[in-house]
């Protein structure tokens, strides 16, 4: 009998408990023994809840119970979650988490403890819950080198951008609607400014580089400046706009990571990953390109990912499954050095000046009078920035091209 | 030091040897010891080949060499490949294969031997080489129930259909071109009649049902009857035509599997999986829908999948990783009972009669004089078949809708 504890009885926590209950027979068959939830840790009480009797408030009970071999940390945050995870791993108990902030910040340390104690720190649910990307990198691409990853990793911003595109609605209005529907938080900064996405790409970059990528050093640009006018030009060019997280390791071993809105062709494999879906494109030296899509969040998809980690721990007692990355900080290349093409939306009256300043740029025709659009040739971010600075308020918006 | 033998030095075999050589440092780091190819078994000699000295002609040498713990069977066929695989597994050596025919036909038996001998029979490369679908079902969805799978699993037919769609070219001409380019075999039946696809979906259905699905009993329809006229109607309706492999387990536990061309909206997640790419959509009870895309074949993508299996064996000595399925035959539901909508292309002169016979059918407008197109309402395959039989040669083609 494998007994687990669930830390945090919110949306994901209740999903994990529900899944383990509903799929009990299947889990027993696959793990070779029964898997059941013994404790649910939460500060609140849940009178009337079917699992009311499992709720405890004292983490010590869980830590000291030798029957508990696996914990699901679905509390979030880097305070108590960090302390509890560390203590559990040091006691040789495996921890499965959906907490991207904690993995991005302390992953290397926690994985090292798991390795030392022959248990596991698993985090499939921390990035794109409905896509088994962590397992794919950790074990499906065992013989291959992942060179780069491009992903749509945040459902809230993807929902907003999709609505803006399909309905021609403006950012503020769609955000408000998303908040009313519960798709966006009342305080939406972590999503719309790209911080949530930045943490997720930092985790993937950790796995690619084998070192610790500081999520605070991932160059991040959000979606708040994207307008319906930008979408009008994108549409005229057969393109769309998505918030992309990207990272890679260049031939010389240097690593880079960034989050920003990009214009990309609708036929691009991420071009029609819409609404709350996530999509990840991965480029490997042998396999070439592979693409994964699925729900990014939601109670049951996330719970399915956490529970798959629980099963992996249950089936590998005494054995560390996840490859760790080192605590040494990965030095990220300055993104100002990265090259791409840019879309520029400029004041109509300054259209000639912009075209002159960006030699080789191509106009994008959209039926608008107020502004004009251009695609620049491929150039370094720094150079584009410098020319735009000179042109001052002639430049209304600037969006990278994939 | 982990020493392996590669059985068959064709395209995939040479890819495996090349990959293990090129990624040696990475494999050593991940496996914790060196991985190297000791033998290459082939009937031919390869004078001048850089690995000429590893080529042997006698399987006995490999079988009797205690240094060899892992074999890659990339010969194909169900004759010698079956005998060699069985002998190796019975000697406790793991086998990694790309041989879909063998896995589809004798998978249950070979997995049982591997389980008994505490070694592994691995077959990631047998279905959609560039997509880690076997691992995903075996270990990423450990806590979830896969309800159904729909895939584009054959690059040759997908290349032909894509060319027909994009260039308005007819089947014969595109097939000839594909043969000249080496994308289709000189004897293309196994691909174009859907047999190759049928074997692959049988393997996935084995994993879903936990029983043995006889590949010869998978209802299979090829692409040879698809015409440019069908694509004209598909285009008019915003759709395309793909050869889909589908399988599933219904709520009552009954299983079904089939291969047939389908019309599907271009926005469907498989609608723009074009050319030689493969795509797989998977529906789980908790996770919902997930989608995977990548190269279906090719030397290095397939080699990457075989080598990932080798690494998994290397990292799990004495431990069986793959869940086996039973040798008991899965009883497949009669596909005549399955329900779907159908596209019918009919003689223009018989258009009225067809519309009368299929109450509730919807005309599809395309600029053609010779024929007319209809979408039927959802109906059982058997019922559609019966009405079509009555209408005789008024029906020019019939294609299922997704």
C-alpha cells in the first residue's frame, strides 16, 4: 500500500485526490499495490467534504509518519512549500509538484537532495500541465540533444490574444472578460507581463543547459502593448501574434532564454494553438522538430500530470528518476545580440522616414489610415532598438517575427 | 561499459551506429558509463565502411557474447528478426526495435519473455519514429486512461495526399513522383493500402486494451480511390483528406480500431500535419486531448528513438520498463456499427436521388459539373453502406468525416 499526502487542498489538490480515488483500480494494477491519500494538509477545514477526515493542519504529522513515502506539493509559493519540500526530501520522501516558482528558483538544490536521498523531486505539472514535456526531455530524448524550445506556455495570455485576434476586441476589454470568466487573476501581472511564462521557460532551460537559469534574468516582455491595430497587420500578412517562450543552447555552448510576443505565420505549428491551449515545439540534433499540444492548466489535466509523477515515484522506490541540473548559474547570452526580423507599426506620416532608416524593409498592407506596417530584414535586437530610439515616437509598436 | 549489437546495417541501422558515435559523450554522461557498438550483424560485407571491422554474419557470436547486454533489431520482417529477438530475450539481453510488423504480430509474447527474464523489449521507433508516443502512453500517462487515439502514422501516404491537395495532381502521378524521390516503395501496397498504418495502430491498440490486437483484423481502407475531385469538395468545405488510424476503448470496455481516409477541417489539430510528418491526437479521461507531431520516419529520427530505448535499457539493468499486454486476443467491435458522418461524391445526374435517399444530407458546393457532393448526417457505417449499395454506380466515392 502506497500512502501519499497532498499539501494544499485548492483546485489542483482536490483534482489529485479526485483522480486517485476515481482511477484507483487502474493505479493499483499499474503500481502493483494500492495507492491512497492518507493526509490532506491545509490551513482550512472542509466540513462536509468527502475527504474531510483526511485534512490535517500540522506538517509534522506527515513528516513523521513512516507510512507516507510520497507527497504532492500543490500549495504554490516559495515559503512554506520550500521548507516542506526540503524537509520531506531530506527524510527520503519523494515530492511531486505543480509549483513552477519553486522549481524555477530552487530546483537544483531540491533535485540534489532527492538524488542524495535516493528519492524523487518530480515536476511534470509545473510546465504545461497537459503536455508531458518534462518526461519527454528527461527520458524520451535520452540519446538526443535538445537544441531549442519554443512554446506557448501560458493559457491566460493565449486566451486574451486569441480573443483579440478572432473578435477584433481590444486588450483591456478582453482582459476584463477573462477576469470575469476566471481565466485571468484579479491581479493579472504575473500572466500578462510574462513572468509566469518566464518561470516555465527557465525550468526547461535548466534541463537544456544542465545549469541553473535564474528566472529573474530571463528577458521578458508581456502582451500589454499589443493592440487590435497590430492584429490587423498580422492578419493582412497571414500571421498571428502569440506570447512565445524560447530558449536554446547555441553551437558554442552559450545559452539564451526569453519571453516576448511574436508574429508568426498561421501555418506555423504554434500558429493555431489557440485559447487556453499550450503548445511546445522542440528542435533536437537528431530527431529534428517535434511538436506537442495540450491543455496548459485546469484541475484534471494538472492533476493527471501530478498523479503520473506519483506513479513514477511509486514504481521506482529507492531510485532517482529525474536528471538533476547543477546549482551553478547558467550565463545567458545578452538577448540584444539575438537576431530576428521585426514588425514595426509606425505613424502614417513617418512611414517614409522609417522605410529609409530600415533599409530593405518590406511594407505590410492593411486597410488603415492612421499607421503603416513594415517587416525589417533580419537584424540584431540591439541595432533595431537603436534605430527605433532615433525615430522616437514615430514607432508605435515593435514585435519580433518567428 | 555497455556494449551493444546492431542487427541489420540498412538505413536505420547505420543511423543508430552514427548516433551512438556522434553523441558518445552525452550518452556516457547520462548512462554513467560508455555506450558502444561492438557488433553489426548483416549478411553483406561493407568494405571501406568506417565500422567495417564490427560487421559479423553469425548471430551466434552476439548471442554467446556475455559482454552484449542490448541489441537493436532494425532488420525488419517476422522471420529471422523474430527468432533472434526471442533468443536474445531468453538469454536476458534487452532488444530495442523499429520493427512494427514484429511488435504487432508477436509483441505480447516477446514482452512476456522480457518480463520473465528481467530485461526489456522496447519499440519506440516502431510507431511514428519522431514522436515519443510509446513512452508517453507507457509512462507519461501512468495515472490516466487513454480513451482513444487518432493518428497520421504513414509518411508516404501523407506525402501523396498533401501533394494531391496542394498541387491538384492526381494519385497516379504523385505516387510515381514519390517513388522516384524514394518516398514510396516500388511496390507501394503496404503503404497506400493502409497495411503499414494498420500495424502501427494495432500496436497502440495493444497498449490501450492490454490485449493482443490482430493487425490483420484492423478494418483497413487505403488511399487509392481518393481523387482530385474529392479534394475539390474538401477544399470548398474548408477541409482536407488524411489517412487516419484510429482506435479506442468505449465506455463498456469494447475496443475498436480502423484505418481509412477521412475528411477533416483544416483547423483540426491533424489538418495541417503535412508531407512526411506524422501527427497523433490522444484523448484521455483526465488530461483531455493532447497532440503530438514530428517526423514519422527517416534515418536519424528513427535512430534517435531506437537509441533512446537503448539508453532506457542501459539505465534500468535488471528491470522491465515496458508494461506488457496479454496474449489474449482483443475482440474488436465491428466497425460497421461505428457512427460517423460521410462525404458522398455522386453523379451530377443522380444528385436528387441521393439527397432523397440520405435524409438530412447537406450539399457541398464546388465548381464542378460532372458530380455533386453531400455530407450525410451521422449514421452507422452499415446503414450508409446499405443505402449506397442501393444507389449503385450513382455513388462515385464515399469518405468518412472526422
